[in-house]
């Protein structure tokens, strides 16, 4: 039988807004970690450190392969731990320190004479970054699965997370590039911006750790099952497998677009990066405004239906980038660009909030079916797929740019020519659109509803 500590929340109980706010605040740091690296790392490695695009994309991908074992290990360890402060928070504290340190190191890689040595140093920093991310994010996501048993309250909880994700994404997607442009996009500029973001990451993650001290935590449950057997039980959760397949396909597309975004705006469109600021503000406002609307939509058409509609909008958004010609007139480009900021905000709200709410539903389904509380291993499976898919995006884009003849000797803000332009557009529009379309096809097979959860017998309640 499981035991609880902290603030006890009943099956139909509501979480205090203060607790949801503190838990959600951790998503700001996580968004900075994920989105800053996804957006900047290829540009940094290729245009600043002058690594070959294919080599740079491969380094990012291999760092995730090395990190593959850490996700299930941290998930199982946090499930089996029994600290006085709960199963999750000690790992989150360690992850907060390591993540912030690794991020600062990643964007201050020394410029060594041999490309191979620079690549090796970069690879070590990437591995350290992924380990820190795992230590915080796997227990952080697992925590949401044990904070409440309410089907509806899970959506509300992740609504707070979405708000902080949008703020973090705006800082990463607009504030950081604009600051880099002001500072000259040099090695020193990346080191300064990296240090500043590192401090923000640390502050966000630490506030989350301290602020969730009163959250309900379910103490360790003795299952008598080994790691391999637990993985087999995880694989039997068809709802989880469907959901993470959807998320994997989506993230390959999303991160392909994110990783090539600065190439697209600077070297395909020729846009001054100061216009990222209004884009980010509109995007953040739309994301936050979408949260209550998406909650009501999910209540009306179900979480899967709302998620499908959000994915459809995302597909249309990516296809719209294919309509942009190289070096367009700013007067013609900017209105559509800012409109895409609003649409993107709606997409982020749906794709993040609904996917995470559905993940906690699959965790509840597993607990009812098996009698075991295994939030950590579920979160680790989700995190592993999230990170691997996120790495596939830069990997594919790096090779696409290399095959298209991308000229790495040009400055970050210098326009590319010829096939390199199509390579940039392919990574920005066509590849993401294909991935989102495939994810929608898989989403049709997701069947977990509130009614099925209520029918599922709780074997060891």
C-alpha cells in the first residue's frame, strides 16, 4: 500500500493555487534549458565555433544517446527513494545546480585550434547538460502524477506549467537572440548570454524545489519486481505508448523548426532580430489566453479531440512558412510573421498542456491496473522520448544543411544562396509539417478517457 506525506489531496480535491504556481514555475527553467539549446546550439557550433553542420548535428544527437540510460535510472531511483522531503525533490535540487552549471559551460566552449578537440569539448558539455536536465525534469514531471488524483485538476495544474513554459520560451526565443545581436553575436556575446540564462535557470528551478515542499508525495511502494519486469509492465500500457509516439513525432518536427529558426530569419528572410520581441510578446499572450479556452474545449470534446485540433493548427502553421520567399520585403513579411506568433501561442498551449495532462492520466491508469505507483519510470519514458526526438531535429537539420551546401564561413546574419536556402526552408516548413501530420494519424489510436479510467479497477488502492 502507498502512503502519503505533505498536503493530502483527495481524489476529487483541488490543489491550492499557490502550490500550482510554485510547481509551474519550474517549467520556466526547463523551457530555458530546452529551448535555448534547441534554438542556439546549431548556430553556435556552426557559425561561432565553425564546426561542420553535419558534425554539429551529430554531436547533439549522440549526446542524447549517451544520456539514454539516465532517464530510466533516475525515474526508477526516484520511485524507489524514501527521503523525508519526498521521493522527487532531492533529485530536483541536484538537477538545478548541475543544469545551471552545464548551461553556462556549454556556451563558453573554448575555441581550440583543432576542430576535433573543439567537438570533443562540446560533446562533453552537451552530455553534462543532458544529465542535469534529466536529474531535474524526470522527477519534476513525475511529481505532477502524485500531487492529485483528479482527472480535471491535472489539466488545471499543467495550465500553470504552460504559462511558465511560454515565458521561458519567449526569453529563449526572443530575448536571447536579440541580446546576442546587440552584443555582436561573437564568442564573448554567447558566453555573456549563456551566463545570464544560467542564472535564470537556477533561480527558477530552486524556487520550484522550495515552493513544492507541501505537495502531496506518495512514499515508496515495495513491488517485488525487478527493473526489466517494470519496463515490461510499462510497455503493456498501450495508452502511454500511443501518447509518447505522438509526442515523439511532434517533437522531431517542432525541434527541426526551432533549430533552424535563426538560420531562417537571418539568412533566408534577412530580418533584424529585434522583431523577435513583439513576436514573443504576442506568442506569450496567446499561449496564456489559450489555457482556459483549451480547458473548456477539452471538457467539451475530450482531451484527445482538443489535442487533435491543436495539432491541426500546428500543421497549418508550418505549411504557411513555405509561402515565404527568400529576402521578402519587411513590409509584406512582418504582418504575417506577427500573426504566426499568435497562432504559435495557441499551438504551444494545446500541445504542451494537453499532452502532459494525458501523460498523468496514463500514470493513473497504470496505478489502477497494477497497484504500483511508478510515476518516475513513466516520466522517464516520456522524457527519454522527448529528448531523443528533440535531438533528431537538429541532427536532421544539420545534415540537410550540409547536403544543401550551407556555407559555414559566412557570418550569422549574412544571407545564404542557392540550394542552402531550400535546405533552410525544408527544415523550417516541410519536415515539421510531415512530422505533425504523422503524429495526428497516431493520435487517432489514443483511447484513454475519463470513463475508462473510472472503469479501471484499482487493484491495490
